[in-house]
């Protein structure tokens, strides 16, 4: 966890310290290269990066995995924390990535009614992802947020490719270059 690496530079963190045991992983969990995203479900830049990240993972032939971690910017995004709790509640029912995609697609509807509607569209109980029912999923969101702060994360999306902070616009070409660099000994 990042919280244990407070002496680390914010540009390089050992990749294994970025990935908790219960991480949300897209792609082969044993992939040799790991992209860790600290993201906010209300952030338009995270929504724009999501299909690029998914495409990079899906076209990697099993060489790349994506780990999503929460960094809700609740000071500027009033629904970010509720959205993070909702996606965690969906994860408990095996639908993390589907709910994440649905929330990114409907960022203008992240109030309780919108969160419940997205869950129901995925075949989940809408009441299970909002209000008191969702509060029981706060621990991983709090952990991710604390780890991000300890690691110097200030905005979203913040990406690490095998522990090296990715800089610049999130593009497939840029990510592939970072993946190639990470694969070198």
C-alpha cells in the first residue's frame, strides 16, 4: 500500500505496493505489466481515459492489466464519493467494471436516483448501491484515497505503469510507449 511508502518519490512507487489484494483488475490478473489508475467516477478526464485504458488492456494479448483505485475529488465533484460507494456495492455483486462503465457513460446522473437506475439496468437491486446500504463499502474507498494522498496523487486520472507515474494525455500510443519502457530490464 502507498501509505507505507511515504519516503518514496511520487514518480516511482514499487508496483506491488500500488495493488491491494482485493484490487479491481481488468485483464489477466497475472499480466506482467500493471497499469494502476487512481480515478474519480465524476471526472470527465477519467471518463475519457476509460475506453483508451480498456483498449490498451484488451489489445495487449494478456501482457497488461489495469487496476482501478478510487480517488474521489469530493471537493469539486459532489457525487464522486457516492459513485465510488455505488461501484463498490456493484463489485460485491460481481459487476464492478460494468457499473464503472455505466457511471462514466452517465456522469450527469450520479445522484442517488441515477446510481440506482444504473444498477437496475445491470440487473442489480438499485437500493443496494445507494444510501446506508452502500456505506458498508466505504473501507476500500477510504483506503484507496489515503494511499493516493500518501503517494502524492493530487488529481485524476493519475496513472502508474509498473510503478512509474505516467505523465501527459492518456493516449493508446503514450501508454504503449510506457508499457514498452516498463518491460525493459
